[in-house]
C-alpha cells in the first residue's frame, strides 16, 4: 500500500480533540503574558512608569537609567511567570520573525551565577546582520547589526522567554527590517495629517493610524500534508486535479465550523488573548478547509506585531490538533486563495477622521479632505501600492476572479461618489452634509428595523471605502502587513503635506480648502471605479485611465525605484535610495529562489514519483491486454481498437512531462547564470514559471488515468475535506 494510503488511514483515524476548556472569561486572562500598562503600573517605580508612558505616547527618549529601572521591573514580573530567557524579536526583510535567546544569568565571581537582566539587555542586542539578506547594505564579512527595543509595542512571554519587540538596523544605520520604516511612515503620517486636521481644529495634537487585519488560512490534516512534498516544501500543491466537489455549491462559506477546527480555533483564541491579541471574529471561508479570523482594530504598529505573532501561533497550535496550517496565498488550484485584508483608518486625539456624517458641515468637509487626499496618495503611487503586495506567492491569487485584480482602483460607494461630484462641480463656498445610516423596515413579522450603511461593498475593488475606513483587499495571507502600510502611509502623508502647502498659499481659509479639494477631486478621478473589476472591459478602461497594469512581480517592484517613489520616501524621511535599492534586490532574490524551489520540487516529483507509477500502471495495462489477446478474448474499450487508448495517453503525457522537465531544468540553469538579481528574477518569471503550469497539466491528466490505489500523492478530494 502506498504512503498516500497510509497517510489517509492515519488522518481518517484521527479523533477530534476535546475543545479547550475556558480558563475564565476572556477579560480575566486577556494580556496575561503581556507587560501591559497594568503590569507597568504594578512593577515599575512611579517616575519610571511616567517616563515610559511619555515615551510610548509622546515619543520622548528614554535615558539609560530609566531603561535599567524598566528592565528591573520587567525581570521581577518575568521571573514570577517562570521566565528564564529573553530575546529581541524582530521582523527581517524576507519574511517571518527572528529571535536569539539569552539566559537571565551572569557569573557572580564566586563560582556561581546570578539572575541578571539589565537596561542594556533590554534596549539593544547585536544579531549577526550578515546572516540576513541585506541587498548589499552589508557585505558577508561585515556582520555587525543592532536590534533596538520598541517601547510602543509591549513585551510579552512565550514559553520560558521574554520577547522584546525591536527594530533591526545595520551598523551603518540603514533599516534591515519592516518595523523601522513602518514607524517612520507612521511618524510622517502623524505630522502631515495633524497639520491638515489643525486647519479645522487647532486643538488637534496627534493623528494615529489604526489597522484591523483579516487573516485567511487553510487547514490540512498533518498526516496527509506530510505525504505531499510539494505542500511541505513550497506551501502549495504543484499538482493535483480538482475534486469533483470543491466550492461550487457555496456550502462551506459561513457554514458550521467542523468540530476539530472549532477545537483548534478555541485553543488559538485563548492563547492569542493571553498574549494581548484581541481576536474577535472566526468563520468558514469560501473554499473547503479555508477559514478566517479577525481582531478588534488596534494602533497600526501594534497590530502588525500581533499579526506576525499570530501567524506563528497558528502554525504551532495547528500541529497540536493534527493539522498543518497553510498561509500560502494559493495552496490549491481551482478554489479561492487566501488574502489578508487590511482595514486602514485614521483618528486624532479628538475623534475619527474617516467617519461620516459629522455633527457639522465643517466636520463633513474635513472628512472629504482626508478621503480625497488618501485617494490622491493612492492615485499618484498606484503602481507602488501594487508592488508593495506583489510576491511569488500572491501572484497566483491576484486577478483570478477570486481576489482583487492586479490593478489598484478605489471604490467609494454611490453616496460618497455623489458627494465628491457635488463638491467638484459646485462653484459656491457652501458647505455640505451627508446622510448617515438609514433604517430599512422589512415586511417580515417579528424582524426589527435594520440600519443600512451609506455605501455598498464591491468585492472586486482592491481599495474600498467601507464606512469609516479603507479596506486594502489585495494583500496576501502570508505577507507582513507592514509592507503595504509603509507604502500607503507614506503616499498619504505626501498627499496631505502637498494639500496643506497649497491651502496655506491660498490663504488657509475654508475657501482655500474647498478650491484645493476640488482640484484634487478632479486629479484623482481616474482612480475611482465602481464597476466589475474582473471584467475585460475594465482592463482596457484602466489602461486608458493611466493605471498600472503590470502583473509580473519582478517588473512590478521596479516602481520602488521610480524617481517619484524615491523622492517621496526621502522627502517623508522614511527610506533613502540606498535602502530602497537594497530592498528591491532582496525582493528579486526572494522571488527567483521561491520559483527555483518550486521548479526543483516539481522536477523531483515528476521524475521520481509520477513517471515511475504511471509507467508501472501502463505496463500492467499492456500485460492485461496481451493476456486477453492470447486467449482470444474481446478487447476492452481502452484497447487497440478503442481510439486513443489509455496506454497511448499515458505515453503521450509521460513523454511530455519528461521533455518539459528537461527543458525547465535548462531554463533554470540559464537563468542562474545571469548575474543581475533583477534580470534573473525576470528570467525565472518568463522562462521557468510557464513550465510549472504546463507540466502540471500533464500530471493532472495522468491522475485521472492511473488507478487510484497506486497514485503516490494524496488527492484534492482527500486533502480538502476535514474528517
């Protein structure tokens, strides 16, 4: 019996684990393993507590004495919680997180050790910067880099280790991570948005960016996944014919959650809440075995950290429940892939900016200004926004009639569209109002009135306004949220800074605001689209409007090095040209390496698994046919007189696979000889990726021909339905 059937039997015998027992009300254990404000107040001296709060809320620097005092309080709390080690937890450039653990010990000079955790250990560590991709910022022999504590993201405990969120920078000061430029983009947005908000209310002192991400993922039985080398090594199935039943009945979306999955979700939620991640929503997604969870909105920097932490939690907890968690954007063909919608909003220390209707016409004007300037940023840099979410994995998902197309446009809804049109066309200085939610009385007994939002939703729009926020729907499920947010925050900050400068030149009054706003409504109009983003007509219309239509990841990321992009990042003090060039080198290198791995895995599976099994089955068919001939029996329909026989079909598909694997290998070798990272990535996209599709087609045909018992890999019908 094949490995596939052993794996299938093991998965079928797996019993649902009992649902994790609640450890009390969520409010009782939320943040149990987080050094949050409550812990700070309890474990820190009052002056230290106040200094730390000022650093978090106002950005004031911390002295080394204060850092030592904070470290002392943290250590007392951590030791009480059973902690023995600490680590600086950071987000290097390729993907994922990184950590190096140090024990809380120092020699005492008397032959023993003492517990030790100083301000120096809290504030910075020195990871080996040469061991992480740096895009040329660091040479292999130049190893020094620094991780530095980010006080605005609370320290937390995982296992026996105190995890300290940090930025990661080179010895020469360049950022080698996502957090450093994200925090700079947030600072730029705060500065620019506050200046514009003060045109309406001088009392505004700060603007913060909030993020609510929605995380989609697949669960697969661990035993079946272990029998699929492609899933284990690449995160997606490189072959596999679609199941007779997949998502076409629309019966999985929002359906009853399977018992085993519910146990996993319950366990995940408890551990996430204990780590301060405010997870709130869970449900079945569209495809079989696909699910989603979402938290309450948080400050952007903290929300990004929480999403990175949650993805690692999902993988670990899934194993405890006999699952393998797949965060790849397209693990299965012919069903929906997974995204990570980023709900982005702005608020001042006095209220929400992207909220309408306001109490006064002036508040509604402010709302319109921030909506339009957000659109201006996205319009000016729509190619860059797309580049920020493009990857070797997300490329399989975008534009596939399941996710937003690879064209960045914005959907506002009928009422907001009409409002902007009214402002643009009006020649007066009259301010305006907006309608809020309206009631809808259903003609059904016992059903109360429901409130209808002032805008519908458009699932084909990558950047949609949804009431009090914009939803960036094109981000991939495995991505670091910060990649898209760095580009979006910086683009909006630039637009707001330009808006204020032009308003001030015109006198800074309401007339100047309205005149400038009308200009920008006209300029960014090509970005607004409320139709079907999947239609062929939209492709042509988007081209006429001047929107970026590029679908190749290696070419898309060129937008980071456009002069407009470089000038924007440098003007907003987020990244310089050198950092942008380095990041692009890493993006190109990451792209071709992922395709290279997929190509090698597909070649190995084709030659060492698929072809031998197919040949053996073909031999069995031939032997059966010869035996029937020998006894003069009538031949089966697949025999010599049955048109194209199964034997001939196997021969044709096997020959095509062998030939194309050889051609793919040669294409890969040619690409590997190209010295430029960019040109090598382009070569992999243009000359290697097409073979992944064509070889798969032949393998999937063989899967339908070769007898089920001898097929070596678990099939979609086994992988995609949890038992």
